[in-house]
């Protein structure tokens, strides 16, 4: 099958979408002319380079001409504004074009393994283990009043042995670590029948099988071209080819979080809708569209409204409407409210907050812009000169009912909690002065590094102090937004000496949206900056006491009066955690009646574990360390799911 035949088939099969058909035909025309030239040029360049022939001006000119012809992709992407993100490419066209486009990709693109340094060894993916495995080694004792249920964590576990970069005549592009396919790791806490309170602990892992996971798995080789980071033309071409080959712009990775709603369980990454999971087998049951009402991106951190149990979600979209918000009934069966918030830019927003009466919306200047990409800029960019604001909206409000509060530009990935306190709405979050997605320009500028080297580098000791200063931007931050006077008060309640960077916050979930006293955060040890970018390692956990002042106050510390008490639970040397959560005691009374539970990995012994730490006796040794039967790579968010009818 050649391109002419494909075009004929297109004309016969693509109906009711003339603009798209026209654009696709244009692009195929361009490819049919340009790809043989590209291959020829590629051969010529390699020959010239081999001979160290410096006279390659003609080749350069030819190459530029070639790329001009391929410039026809620009109107296609521009016209995409008129189409939904998921383009329903007709079945016949898919079948006919896939082989042709596969040949084009095989011909023009090379997938290259992204290397991991020895210190990144536990970021490497693992295989599925199959059936559940009983855990036999537990140091210490799981408490009798620990709840029965599943501690489950999601994370990036790239298919085909690891993340890939792509190289082509268009340039280089890379997947970020956050783009690996989602794998769930679950630890089941059950009691043995007839044996009183004896615990039976089981472990299992399994991939989340999204639509695109199945596409690649069936092909038995990488298919999606990386388009999050890299040379602008390469990112543009990769995006376009993903669309043509698979009908979508990017992979659905479902690797970020796990949540329960209406007694059903879901895996989620915010670039797609959630996948329902069988919590016992970890099998993927299908996409959750809320009965067809939500067919788009879905935040990885949906929030239940206090008292009503309704679920607040949002979806971001690189094309209008840029941000939509939804409220799902407590039983999960229907979308009771859906609204376009009328944003004039697409922001990479990871979190949403709720209080008793309001929804908290973060509009910060980390933007996704296809037009910027087309003219040679970044797809994702943090712009400190753009505006930042926090919006407070009634639960069933709309764009007109949001009260906006302007704040100093910054970047927030995770909210700790939001609540109402008299006339104020309080928003506590992990605030950064810059974004680490994509990998920050200032690191490249200040260290003279290329993107190639960022994947491989380790920082020498001389750099640590400088990096410590640069990277100390993750603060716990508190904004108080006065709904009557519109005043904004902001403070950093923890520490000014940046001993630790705090992120991945968790609280007792009974207090989501309500005034609370405690939060727990994973700690990036400032002495372990090795390969920080995209590969953060967490060497401990902090417990913040928002209503207690710290005891030791430095004379030099200007914020001494505002600083709160912080306790630290530091892991043994070369032991790091991920997916830490707070598990409530079954009949707990106090907010901190419960345990911190976390997947950990000891890099000295290459052994993965789960720690159980008493939240009230936080700085003491763990009360139990569960030794896992196989390695669990570092990952993202965890959750504890109580058993309902299992
Ligand atoms: Fe997150």
C-alpha cells in the first residue's frame, strides 16, 4: 500500500469531517515528497560526517527545504482547535495507514534507552509477579487495631525495559520519568479466619491496562514518540505522528494516584479519564466516564466534599475549554454539576481543593501552549512574569461566581488542605518558586548542561551547596484569603533554613476541607541531591503541628514567631520512601490517631519494605517493617482502601 492508495481510501472512508480529511491528505502529500529526501539526506550527512567533509552547506539547504515541506503540519495542528482531543480516525484508515506510518517511523526515528545511573537503580521498572504472594517476614508487629484493607500505590513503570528517547532528523525528544506506564503495588491486610487477630499479609503488583498500554503491548515494541520535552520540531512531529498513528496525542499512563468513590476503585493520571480497577485482582475494568458525562482529562487528586461525599474533579485541555470542573454524586453514578471556568490559557494544574462551602481553584503560570510549540517554543513552560491567582467558588458555582485573589507567581503541585476559618479561606500547600516540569531552564543555564546530560549527571560536592540554594524552593505555604475584605495573607509556617525540601503531603482524610492540626510530608534530604531532576528520593517524613510553635528558635531567624513545631522521622542510610499515607485507627478519636504507612527501599540491601510508623510517637522506630517479596520501584501516590464487601 502506498500513499496514493491511502489517499484514495481516505477519500472513500473519511466522511463528515472534510477539514480534517483535507489536512490529513495535505500532510500525507508532504510526507510522500519529503521522506525519501530525508532518507537520502540522512545518508549523505552520515557519509560526509564519516569523511569529515565540512562542505555540507548544500545538504543543510536541502534539509531546510525538506522541513519546509513538512511545515504543512502546522495548519493541521492549528485546525485541531476545531476538533476534540481524541480524534476518531476511521477504522479503515487506521488499518491502512498504520503499516505505512510504522514504516515512516521505523525509517526516520530511532528509539534510544534513557540510561539510569547506579543511584537511580530503584527507578528501573519491574515485571509483573503474577499471582499474589504471601509476605512471610515482618519485623516488629502490625497493631491489632490496624484496619483491614489494601495499601496500594501507583507509579511509573515504563514498558520495554525503561524510558525511551527518540532521535530523528527532526531532532531529539524524551519521555520524562513521570511518563512511564502505571503499575499498581498492593499490600493486602487481612485477618486469618479462625486464628483470632493474626494478620495475613499479601502482595501483588500489576500494570494498569489503559487503551494505549494495550496498543503498545500488542505491538511488542515502543510506538508512541516522546513529546513532552526536546527539540521543538521533534516534539511537534512526534505529536503529529502519534495523532496519525494512534488517534491520540500521547499515551494514557494512569500512573499517578489511586482513589475510591462510591465503593469503586480507580487508577488515574491527569492526562486521561480514570480506569476502574478490581481491587482484589488489580485487573483493569475499563475507563470511567461517569455514565458518559466526562470523556476527558481528570485530575489525579479529586476531592470529596465534607459531609456530602460528592467528588469534585477538574480536567485541563490544551484547547478550549481550557479547564472544566465537575461534581460527581456521592454514589458515583452521575455528574451533578459541570462547568467551563472560562480560562484564557491552559495551565498544568495538578490539584484542586474543597472546603465546606467552596471549591479552591489554582490558576498559576505553568502553561501548556500548542501555538508556542508550533513557533519553536516549549509545550510546557513556567513563566514567572505571568499572573497567578487563587479562585474560591461555591460548590455549584460557575466562572462568574469565582472570587479571585491575586498572589505572587509561583508553582504548586500539591495542596495540603483547605478550610474555612471565620471570614477566611485557608489554603495550605507546597509552594515552589519555579517549576521542575519540564526540567528547569535555570539548571541548564547555570550549570551549562544539555538535556542529554541531565539524564546521566550526578552532582559533585561543590555543586551541592549551590543546588541546595536553588532547590530549596519547596516551602510549606499558607495563604489566608479574606472573603469579605479580599485581603491576602501569606506565610511560610515551617522553616527558613531549608534543611529539608518537603513535598507529597498527606493528612488524616477525615479532615479534608475541615480545619486540621497535622500534616505529614515526604522529605528530600538536601544531602542527597543526586539526580534530583525528575528522580527525587525521599529519605524521611515530617510531621507538622500547625497549632504548636517550635521550641527552639534561632535568634537570626526572622520568621521565628510564626514557625511551627516539626517532627522528623528519618530513614536509615540509603533508604527512601514513596507513596506515604496516613491510615486512621479504626476507632480513633484524635486527628493523629493512626499510622504513617510507606513503601520504602533500602538501596544498600536492594530490599523493598513497607514501614508502619505510629503517628503519635512519630520520631520513634517503626512499629513494623514488612519485607516485600520483590523490588518495588519508587513511585507516586498511595492510598489505603478499607475493605467494603470483600
Ligand atoms: Fe500528585
